[in-house]
């Protein structure tokens, strides 16, 4: 658990720093699509790198051996811990620092679908209000990081696994 905690905190802090930088650069409102894609690519590359390094660190701390299951568990735990850190930062960004950013995103989405009648607009607005709250955003962020950790644990575990030799007297 110590390995997952260490790498989960690193994972969460790095992604939080990227999120804060993009927010303070004005990229979290969805108006600059190209820069949003660049930030996403940087975040994705950092996520993959940190997950693999965390899983590799676990393998190396166990004498260089690791099963696929151990890799999956490490990826899942790193995603869980990192997701908690990132969910807190997401809540702070959208709930404290800039609560009107979500309203701006909602207004942009509603303007893009201007051909709706009043009943449809009211229904969509209600759904968006529920989904675009700081708490919901933080919860979805946490869940997505846990799922990403599970997937990366499976991939990283498959790539980095190294079974102990048959007849080895250590577990």
C-alpha cells in the first residue's frame, strides 16, 4: 500500500498542477479547443508515465517480480489515491475559485443547441445543472481516475509482469 499511496499522491499532484495551470490560463472554460487538446495530451502522457513508474516501482521493490494481478491492484490503488487528490482540487476549482466557470460552460452548450423548444431546453438545463455541479464533477473525476487506474494497471501489469522462477522458495 505504501507504494500505491506514494505514487497515487504523485499522480494526483501532477494532474492537479496541470489542471490548476490550465484553469489559471483560462483554458477550463472550453473556448480554446486547440489548447484544451494540448493540455489533455500532456495530462494523458503524464498519467501513463506515472502509472507505469508506480507499477514498475512495486515490481522492483519485490525483487523484480510481479504478477499481473499485483499490477492491476497497484494501478487501481494509484488511480484511487490520485483520484481523491484530483477530486478535491476539481471541487476547489469549480466550487471555490471559479464557480461561474461551470455556468459559462453550460451556457455555451445551450447556445450550441439553440434549436430546442422551451420544454426541451428546460429539461436539458435541469440535467446539466445536476451534472455540472462541483460535487458531481469531483465525483466523476474520481471515478474516471479509478477506471483509468484499473485499465492502466491491466496494461502495465501485463507489460511489466515477471513471474518468479518455478521452484523459487520465496513468495
